[in-house]
C-alpha cells in the first residue's frame, strides 16, 4: 500500500489483487497532474462527473465528494476501486459502470465533467468516446491525462474527430493533459466497433470462420501468432469435458475446443468486459447451439469451483498496463490448478523467453512441450492426484 497525496487529502491506495512482491503503485504522475489541475481550474462540484479508464480507482477515490461515475473495462480495476473507496468509507458515493454498461439504459444522460485516463488501446478509447459522446454537451469540461508515451498525435485526433477541438498541455513529470472543447454539431461518423474478420485456413476447427472483436481486445484485427500455434495443436478429446478458456480474449480458442468436441461445455472467462462480450459473440456465431457455454468476467479462474474442470486453455498476458509483469500468468496458473480435477490438463501458449515451464513444473510437478516454433511454445501440465497417506 502506498500513500497518494492529493488536494483533497492523503489516500492509502492499492491495486487488486495486492502483489507484495511487485510493489506497483495504484497511481502515477498522470493521475496526480490531472487532480492538481482540477483543484486549480475545474468547475465547482455539481452536475455529473464521469471518469473514463481510471485504472485502479485513484481518480474517483480522490473525487468521491463529487459522487462521480467510473467507466472501466477492467474487473481488477473495479475491484481495486471498491477496496480503495471502502478504505475511506466512500463506497456508496461512486457509481461503477463497465464499458458494456456505458451505453444503453445505465449510461449517464448528461455529462458535465468528463475525465479520461488515456488507455493503452486507442481502439478502446475510440469506442468509449463514441459511447459517451451523446451525453456530452457544449459546456462539458473534458480533460484527459496520460504519460507522454501514451499520448500521440493519433490520440488527440480521436478526441478531435469524436468530441471537438483538442489541444495538449506541456509535460510535467513526463505526463500531459488533454483539453477538448466539445462541439455538439460535429459529424463524428459511426462507431467502427465491434470488428469482425475471417480467420485463415490451417488452424483446425476455426479455419475460415469469423470472430468478433470488441474494442480493446488483444489483437482485435488479426490472429496473433501464439494463438495460431495453440489452435493448430489443441488436444483431441471427446466426451463431456468441462473446458475453461482462461483469459479468453475474443473466444477463438474456447470456440475451437467446442467445435472439436460438441459434447463439452465451455467456460469463457477474462478480466475484460470487452473480451467476454467478444467471446460470447464469437461462440454464438460459430458453435453448435447444443454446446453449453458460460461467460464470466473475473480474476483468472478464481471464481471457478475447485476440481470442476477437465481442461484449461490459456494464453496469458505479460503486461499490466505499461508494466511488464508475470503476476497475471502466476494467478492464472495457480487458479487453473485449483479448478482442475486430478488428471485434468492445463495447456499454455507463451513466448519462449518467459520460461513458463519453470513455474508450471514447480506448481504441477510436471510440464511437457507439446509444440513450438522459433518464438512460441505450447506447454501441457497435468494436475496430479493427491498422494495416498
């Protein structure tokens, strides 16, 4: 836990889940720059404040007195926000919406102050600005923030094309602010998301089929090389297997498993709301309607009943926003092991240099290479039965 000094007091903030080994803060200079600007320049509290892309809740926790609405794609970010708000007794003062809820009946009808923490994915920014634009009016104050490495000409162009004229500030501690003047008469065009494309041939059951990608999903416009290798080497199984597509992204791997074994039932899970929505669309468009499926936004496989799965398929990320981290992979492997029955299998694809085989051997007591190419490797680990005493 680290203390964040803001114009509204000092806050003890954490990420979720807390990772003592990594010591990563729940805010950065971009959050600090935005809050100090608001203290000096922003209108007095009143009207509706919306905070888009608040990573770990630092912004809405500091601004809880405004009773803001937070829009986030991240389950982990939402959980961190809840924890941080609870720590100051403000859990009932902030409304949390997912990116899927930021449109339709739950979306704010009018936004008077829009704060945007620029995400890593420009596609997600584009989609969310389109979703919120109808609630933005001529007098809405729009301020974005990000590190200088996150704000590009293309970032400013998105604000300008969807909301109105946009400029940026000078850099302070390697962070910048974005100032946008809304133009309600702007013709912003249609939202291009979700994106659909046909997969290539030669990748097993999903060859030539169409996948759906909502904005922000990993490799939304193409099939990544690691997933291609896994698709071409899926286990051949028959019968009523319980399969988990862990970190499902657009659901292509779990859908391929369902096509290969229609008697299975598949759980698609990811910490991204956009990813789970993509997986559901991909599955519904391609799988046999008789194949059972569930779709879960969660932290890895933490919500899966222990000993309930026969097969877990996983392509873990190795970044947490801009930070390189193996924390997601570690949680995925540990929760997958807990979810597997004795004899159940975890199949993982990853970059060779990440050395996942070392962790899998330590956790499962075994690991074998199923397939490899110069960059990626597919690994298989089996949950062992408990030793008799």
